[in-house]
C-alpha cells in the first residue's frame, strides 16, 4: 500500500525502526506495526554540493525523506545494474535510494577513468568510488 499524504509519509519515515533481526516497524507513541521495506528504507530527496576553496566539492549534504540531513560518507555509494544509485546513511546502518532529482544533482559531479569503467565523485582531495552491485 502506497502512502501518498505528505505529512503521513514524513511521520512514518521518522518513526521507522529496524530490530535486531532486521525487520522494520513503524512506532508512533505506544503503537507499533511491522512493515515490509521493498527496496530501501530511506530515500535521498536532494543533494546540496558544498564547494571548497579550490572549487572542488568539499561536502555532499544529503536531504533524506525523514527530514534529516547528513554528509555523504566516503565509500558509501553503490549503483545497481539498472543504474539506480544508493548510499549508506544513518551512520552506515541503513540504505537510501536516490530519487531522480537527487540522482541528477549528484551525477553532475561524476568522473570516470579513461576506459569509462570506473566512476567516482571528487571529494576534497580524494575520490568517493561508486561500486557496482552484483
């Protein structure tokens, strides 16, 4: 069942919890209901790219569907075989799927090697590699 009411979506995404067995539940007050997460429990709605002094990206701020913001962690990006971009969030414990707008925002910064086989994001004086899921 898809939830389309904006405030209900926000409440549910803020109330989502994973237990020790890996199952998800929405907990609001004293009430709790188990839910099935079909893809990723969080989504990246948009990305703010902060430039450093040399004009290179100094930080990528992810805006998540639960209303929180966090920096993209180095080594946290993966791409599925269908070109869907994911990253680790919530201290690396959860997976987030990039929505289309966020995907395009971050793809502007993508770089690749000469063979066009390995992709990464420039970050300070480093590279954030994008691993392909198998």
